C-alpha cells in the first residue's frame, strides 16, 4: 500500500500486476477491462427483463369474456371447454362451469360422544 501511495504522490503511473497472464495493466486498463464486462452484463440483464416482461399476443384472437358461450350442461362438457381459445378465457370459462351450482347446507352434525 505504501508503494502505491508513493507512486501516486510522485505522479508516476499506477501499475497493477495481472498474475494470471504474467503482464501488468495500468489503472486505466483495469477499469476498461472490468467496465466493458459491466456494460455487457448490464445490457444482457436489461434485454432479458424486457423480453420476459413484454406482453405476448400469440394469436390475433381478441375474444373477451362477453363472447364466451353460456354456462350450461351442454357447454360445460370437457370436449366443449377444450374448443375455447385462448387459454386464459378457457380457464375462466371452466371456473364458471365448476362453480355454477348452489351450495346446500347438510344436516347439522353433533360430534359429541354418545349423541
């Protein structure tokens, strides 16, 4: 550390040894070497997140929930549900089919022993 400080005080160029390749790089060379790697890494990260977050329109089908068939016994068959595209609307329609019934309370049970 003292040698590095003394070199900076006298205006001499700071040299950092690169022991893996047996050569020395100036401070600017080290910054440039690692700066370029940082720029490449940042570019890859930004492009990856942009691709992952973009909305995908797989087909030109702009169907909405209003265009779905009515929920009834005929349309709630598995073969009819499979015909609905896109997948998001198919899932919403299937949810409506499976939750279309009414809930009926059963008789009250007593879980006490002896009753």
